[in-house]
C-alpha cells in the first residue's frame, strides 16, 4: 500500500488561511537582509508566504505585514516591487 504524500501547508500572512505551499507566493529575506519574491520556493533565508490573490498582495502593503513577519523595517520599494511583480505576472 503506497504511503500518501503529505502536501506542505503554509499560512498566508495577510488572510491567515492555510493553503498548499505550491499555491502561495514566498517572500524571502536572506542573510544579507535583501528581500525577493521566491517563485521556486527554494531560495535560502527566512520565508513569509502570501496567497496568490490580489487582495492579499494589496493588504500586504497596506498593513506593512512583512515588517511583522521579518521583525525588521521593510522599505516601501520592496512592497512596491512585490505588487508590481505579482500584478505583472498575472
């Protein structure tokens, strides 16, 4: 009998819903403090996950949720870049 493969779940930092990791966008902060959108899900560093929905991406910037997730000040251009990359990739 084959063992069922577990689907990794992650919690969205905007809506707090648990969803499969593959359906989420990952924002990663590396050791140098740089932040990037991680489409592969494999970049090293601290990750925060956000739903693949426009509402959650907008909420991310409005409430500065990455500041809380990474316990650091996140520059406004990071939020702008995430919104731009997300809305541009749709």
